[in-house]
C-alpha cells in the first residue's frame, strides 16, 4: 500500500530489478559497477523472499501453504544452483590455465550473465502474466460486488491454470 501497487505488481518490479542487476553486472568493467549489480541482486532477492510468501498465500490459499511455499522455494533454489554452476563452467572454460590476469573487463563470465538475464526475462514475463491475471480477477470480484449491491461476496480464488 505504501507504493500504491498491488502485491502482484510489486513482484513485477522486483523481477525487473533482478533483470536490471544482471544487465549491470554483465556489463561491469570495474569493481564499482560490479558492486552496484551485486547490491541490486541482493536487494531483489530480499524483496523476492519477502513478498513471495504473501503472494503464495493469497494466490493459493492457506490450506496447503507449506507445500506451496516449499515448492516455490525449491524452484528458486534449483535455478540459483543451476545458474551458479553454469557461471562456474563458463568461467572455467574461458580460463583453462586459471590465470585471472587474462580475464579483462569481465569477458570470462559475461556469457553467464547473458543466460541469467534471459532466465530473468522469462521470470519477468511470468510475473507480468500473473499480475495481469490477478488484476483481472480482482476487477471481476469488484464488478460482482457492485452488481449485486451486497456487503460481502465470496472471494473468487486465483486459479493458476484456466
């Protein structure tokens, strides 16, 4: 409510910041720029893990919250581990003799940031679709409430696959 955005809209902003952080880190030519990209990544993850439990609860209900949040966390963890392993593979393949002086301006790991940015763009697309669907559902609930002129209407839950 502080920013005037719905919760699902905050998810879009957070994922956009994550993509932006990967662009900044991938284009880093010095340590200061890399620090900005890393800080933005950390801030994005902090917001992500702060907002997502609420979104999972609102979207899927509280009856099976533990299972739903567990699955969400597992998929976030798998992508983090998979991209981390890919970062290492790219770095090692670009430096077979392990001489860091041969890696100028981040050229040894730039491909990994491109992949991470691509994964982030897919996440941004998913966040936009989910936020839009959530907004449509909210407008439908409001329309039903106004049409029936009653004090309370049964909440229509978010359904992932329609």
